[in-house]
């Protein structure tokens, strides 16, 4: 087994490149997770709050 020699040499440049690629992929994964989480826009949030107060008011009145 120890007689195997790969057809390439791992250099500092290769290590730095691989490190940069891993860093970029992890950053992309983080951004992907951020985009996947649902976020209400300001108008939708305001509408939601208004509806909540309207329902509360109607429940008290009825």
C-alpha cells in the first residue's frame, strides 16, 4: 500500500484554493438558509397586526 504515489503533488497553492472554495460554499449555504426562511414584508406585517387587533376587538364586542 505504501508504494502508491498519486499523480499530483499537494502544494500550498492547492491548499489555499481548496480552503477558499470551502469558505465560499459555506457562505453560500448560509445565504441559502437566510433566503429560505420566510420573512414578512412591512406591509404584510402591518396587515397582520391590524387583523389581530380587529379580531380581538370583535371578540370583545361579541
